[in-house]
C-alpha cells in the first residue's frame, strides 16, 4: 500500500515557542486590561467624588441664597413693624416717614449689609428712600408693589442686571389693613464669601441676558455665554479661564456636570450653580466655582504607572519559568513527532528503531505516547495485510448485489402503485417509476428528501405518531396543483441491528373515492344557500357539547324586518343578503365557535367554554358587524338588524331542544329590549314563565281584536295660557273579564313582537274617527299614536282615506303621532308617511322628542305640526338646571321651525308658569288631567 510522502522541507515553528508566544500575548493583554481597569476605576471614583462635591456645592450655594433671602425678609418685616411707620405712611407725612426709619438705617446698613430701603404707599408711589438707588427701572418695583398690595403677603426676589441683588417687600399693616410696603435690597457679597469658605474654590458671579453684548475689549463680558462677570475672587487667570470654558460648553451643561480644563500647566475644574431667574427681566445669575485638581490627577497617573510596571515584571518572570519547564519534555515530544511521518509512509521497522528503550523511571504522558506509537506500528502492519484480503472479497460481493438490484428495480417499475423505501431518518432512498411519473420529477430530486415533506398528514399530525402507524392516509400536491389522497401501507425493512427504523411504503391513490365521500358529508351537514352548517348538524354539535360537559352558550339571531327586503326588492335580494350575512359572520366569528343557519332569517352560534360576559361580547360584535353591512338592492338601501337571544348551558337546558327553546325566549325578549337588541336569559324557570306568558297574551290579543275587547281613554292636552282644552290624546286599554281596564304595558310589547300592533293601530284609528265625527262639532281634536311598524304598513294611507270617508270625520281634527325614535330609525319612510297623512288633511306630531339626541338635525325636514317634549325632561324641571336649558332650547328651535311644543308629564302647578315663560303653548300630565274613558269625558254612548 502506497502512502503520500510527508514533506520535510516545510519550515517548522516549535511548539515551545508557540506556547511562549501565545502565553506572552495573553499575559500582555491581561496586564493591559488590569492596568486599564485600575486606571478607569480610579478615574471613575474621582469623577464620582467630584460629581458629589459639585452637587454639594450647588446645595450649599442655594441654601446660602435662601438663608440670605429669609434674613432679608425678616429685616424688612422688622422695618415694616416700626411703630411710627404705619401711621406716618397712612397720613402721607414724608418727614415723619424719614424720622420713623432713620434710627434703623445705620444698623441695617452696617450690620446686615442692606444697601437700600424704599417705602411706597398703596398706590405704588415712592414716599421715602435710604441708601443708593438700585431701582432705576421702576417697572419691576411697581409690579412688586402691586403684587404685595393685592395679596398682602411678603415678597422676596432676586434681580440681576448690572449687579445681582436680593429684594424683600413686606406690607405695612395698620389695624390689620395694608397702608403701604417697605422694600429692602442688598448685594450677594455675603453669599459669595460664604460660598468661597464652604467650597474652598475661587468664586465668580455671572449674569446672562440682562444687558447688551460688550465690545471685544471688555474682559468681563463672555460673548459665548452672553453674560458679564460681576464679581471674581481670582482676578489674574479667572477671566481667561472662563473665556476658554465658554468656548467649550454651555452654562446649562456646566450646571449639570463639571468641566475639566488645562490652564497654565494646571488642571482646573469649573462648575456652575444656577440662581433663580429674574422674575421681572430676562436675566439669570450663575455662581462659577474654579477648583484646582492637579494633585489628584497626578496621583491617579502615578498609581496607573505603578500597576503597569508591576504587570510587566510579573509577565517576564512567568515566561522565564514556563520556558524552563518546557525545554526537556518538548525535546522528547519532537522525537516522537519525527517518527510518525515515517510510520504513515509504511516504515514500520524504521519507527521501531527510532524510539530507544526506556530507562527505569516513573512513566509520564510522553512515555505513554512512545509506547502507543510502537504498538500502533505493529497494529497498522497487521491491518494492511487484512485490508488487502478483504478488498478482494468485497469486489466479488459488489458484482452479486448489482445483479439483484437490477432485478428488483425492474419489478418495482412495473407496479401501478407508489412504492417508496425510507431510511431510519424518514428520508427517501428508493422510488419507483410510477411515483416519479405522478410527481413529474427526476429521481435525483427525490432521493434524500424527507417522506413527510412530500406526502403530508391531514391536519398536520405529529410525525412521530405517523411513523408508528402501519396504515395511514396522506395528501400529495401534484405540479398541476391537484391534491391527491394516498393511503399508505408501511412495512419494516432490515437495517443493520435495528430492523424497525428502515421501512418500505406502498401507496394507493383514493382521491376520487374521498371526494365522493366528502361531498355526501357536506350535503348532509350544510345549508346550500349560505354554506353554513344546517339545523341538524347544529343540534348534533349542541348534543356533543352537552355530552362533553363544561359550560357554554347558544346565540340565536333573528333578522328584524327581513320580510321588507323580500317584499320591496324581491326574494333574490333576500337570498343575497342572507349570503352576505353568513360570509361576514363566518369570517369574523368562525374561529370562536360553530355558526349555522337554522332556516329563513334565523342564524345560531354555539360558543363552547364561554361565560356570560364572552357571550354578551360576541352578541355585541354581531350587532356591530351587521350595522356595518351596507346592503343595497334595486336602488334601495336595507339595514341588517338582528335580535339576539343568549342561553347558557347547562343552566338553561340539558337537551338541544330545551336549549334552543330557551334561546328563542331570550330572542323575543331582545326584540322587546329596545336599542340593546340582545338579551341574556337569567334562569330556566324564568324562560319557561316568559314562554307561557307570551303565549297567554298572544291569545288574549287575538281574541280582543276579534271581539272588540279594547276601550279608548283620552287625556286632555291643555293650553297653558288660559287652561282651555280642545285637544285630547287617545290611548288604548284592554277590557278584562271583570270589566276593569288592563294597562297597555302588558299587551303592547307582545303586539309589537308578534306583528299584531298594525291591526291594533287600525282598530284605534277606526274607533277614534267614529268618536271624532261627534266631537269635531265642539271644536275638539283627537291625537292618535302610530307604532313604528305601522310606518311600514303599505295599506295605511288607503285605510285612513277610506275610514275618513266612511266616518265623515274632518281630517283637520285628527292628529297622528309617531315617536322620535321611530322617525330617526327610518327617516325616509317616516317622512313619507307623515307627508302622506298631511296630504289627506291630517295634522302630525312628533312624540317623546329629545330622547334621540339627534332630533335637531331632522326636525326641520320632518312634516310635523306639534312637538311633544319627552316627560323625562319635564319631571323635576324646577329642580334640574340642565333640563331647563334643554327644554328652553327645544322650545326655541320648535318656534324657529314654526311648530308648536307640548310638554308631557306636567305633574305640579309650578311647572305651568315655568313652561309658559319658555314659550311652550300646551301641557299634558296628571296635574292637568288624568286619562279617562272617552265616553265618560264627552258623554258619548258606548
């Protein structure tokens, strides 16, 4: 066996020197790192100390300013409390004023450093002064006078211009009343001396923004800071140093952080403490502190050099010690390294001769390496002889396997099924011609790819469980985009010691059969119009949810006024609306539960594991989705509005039938509930009671309509100016078996929910017109309420025309009322109906006005003669200011549109005068007249 020769001409770099070089590099890096860390720590500690010192200096300066300010205020208070000052100032006696404070002036000037005393009267006129005048500009002083006289509170302030001075203004009180004020001022000399003694630094006082910029020759003006130095304890190098600092930082930066400067071979630190801004002028004073930190910086540098020298000495000592340790072992290791290339070339005898016999000593790692090298030479020699023998046998076996492979390949390619072999990792190792033909790929594109990447499990089942199955179904996506369903049969193949890893897979295409089965299943479970689940599947889903246990909810949606869509735009439009509603419900809420169409305009949602709040939230979202649906058919725009009943399981039913019945009861409660349009059932017992009560009132309504079981009552509408009554509102009551009258609250909601309200409106109109024929001779008018559903009664106009003709009633004495809510909900229809009634000669009124909050926008467009202000605004009107504003606004707007206003719920005499003052012509309420049977009021025959 030949071996590639090893080159002996390559330049070698000894392992010893490599170790020395790498360790030296590492130690140098460590020395540098430790030196840098030490220097950085020292610098950081020094910097932190200086920042604390800077903060302490600022606190001391501000404290000194506050103490000086408080002391000056106390001195001003003592001056203002002089016994003769108040009466003299009150009397306007200038000589007495001068005499009052003359004794105090020397003491204040010499001991307290006060530079000036000013005395003003209550009108801000200067009455007396002592010391040099610093208030050349009397505008700020006048402002202080005004403020102190207005508040009668002392005032202290700092004002910086040509100098920084503190002022204290204190009112002069005589018998508890201010008769003038005293102002004291002094410079900051004491504050500067105190700051210098506390900080140990040179102090400068700088004022910015209070004067015009100086010329270049003015050494005390710093152009970069727009300020002038008013005081400086270091006159020699201070101005030059501050001018250098002004070119590097701003004053706001200097107050936040000290600045380090090099000046005249010294290292100086500059900090600033900001005083309060001048309250009267745009100027600000700063204390500048200059500290010499040269000795501290030099100390840090000396410590850093000491660390560096110590690190270098340690590095040299470590390298010398390491070199002494490595010289002997490395020499022996180089000898072994020289033997291994000869061993690789087959020089087994040369290798054994190169390694001498070992002396008697304790063995180490290099001894083990030499022994291993000798043993390796013997093993390699034996292995080379064995490899030659095995190579000859392998060549013969390869020829036999090639013949077997050709036979098996021919057999697999003739089969019309998928045949694929996989290795232990699930990668394809063999594929037959039929599979390649269906996949339309070359064999080299499949070999090595994962079986699970090409043939996927339905529902993305875990791969591990799929490999354990002997039979399974998988999907295949062909290049044409068609999905095939393949049923696979797996069998293990021998693969070394573990026979369960490798396997052969045979697949049959069952796509057509699965498609037929799926179509039959879909038709059995789906609604063909909307493609949602049908009633049968929904009930099975409810039963399955009940069997699983837990809690959930069923939502039943019934579209309101869906019949109008079919009647106005045709059944094709109704079908299209149902499909659009189904699509938006499925898209927005399909992930929350099962959605089904139960038939007609009814939909249902099954929410598993949902509590009451989640069910209510879903119902509110359904209403929002339907409100946002803009459906137009035949030029008409239809609203999609639904009433939603919510029933929970197992609370409201333990069978699908009971649960759906409970949801149906809740849905009808939602239709009664007003604008909320959903209702959550409370208990099962209440649901059954509601169902029984609804059936009971439906039967009573139907019987009363057939047998004239209703009675009319009337309530007067009084003209407030003279209490004259020519106008009555007609109300309906149901006759009970004992002759008593039943309140409309019991049967009107049932009539509206079951569609009987239109018949009831016609009954009221018929009997009201019969009575009106007799009452119109007395000049009496009757007002009849029309429900919102009657606005959509296409035959209402013709019915009213026929009744007017047959009864002989004058239409001018008939007033038809509709509620504001009904008018705003369907404005176009309401306006058309009202106009048609007026065309017949009737008058119209808008009832319950104000509760819709959008009525003012539509009021001018509705053809009505009267506006009835909702009673919720009238009740307690004399006590509620907000309602008075609203009622007066409604009255004014009604008058502006040429309509007369009627106030409902007038329950006390005090309201009559108040309503009259607002221009409201009519009132209605128990105080003005209670409803009574119409025969009793007008003495008519029943």
